[in-house]
């Protein structure tokens, strides 16, 4: 027997690969399911929820470009990482992988007392 949900009330299962809106399940049974995007209205019958992988080299280029664009010598580390994550989500359709202090040090940055600067 198929489970049906009111529009927009089904379980969330990911983001639309086209517009970034939320994907909800319309109905499902043991074999099939139908999904729809809340933003663009596109209907999927085989949504698998796989997101593209983001590599550290891409994140390094994004961090360098963003730090140069800001133009400050020292920035708040936590806000900077949140901004990098938002830009990564827009550019690569996935969140940034974990950036450790060791990665930042390897890329030429120094994180001390919550403030990020270039070495």
C-alpha cells in the first residue's frame, strides 16, 4: 500500500539539483516513490539524493579568492568558514568538507584566537 502525503508535508529528502529547493516525497511504496521540488515544482521518479563531491583543492582556491576579495589582513575565522560554506554550496551544490587548522596552515593561513590571517 502506498503512503501519500499532503503537498509539502512529506519527508524532506534533499535539495533539487537544478534550483536548490527542498525535495519532498509525494508518495512511496516498497518499490517506487515520487518526489517533487518545493521551489521549481519539478517531479522526480528516481531521485537518489547523491550530491557531487567537493575536493579540498577546489575549497583552497575558493578560500584564497574569498580572502583576497575581502581585502582585510585579519578576519573572524568562524564567520569566514561559514561564508566559504555558503559559497561552496552555491558553486559546487554541496557543503564544504571539514577544514582543519592543519589544512589552513598548509594553505598559508594562520588561525589564532579565532582570527584568521595570512602568514
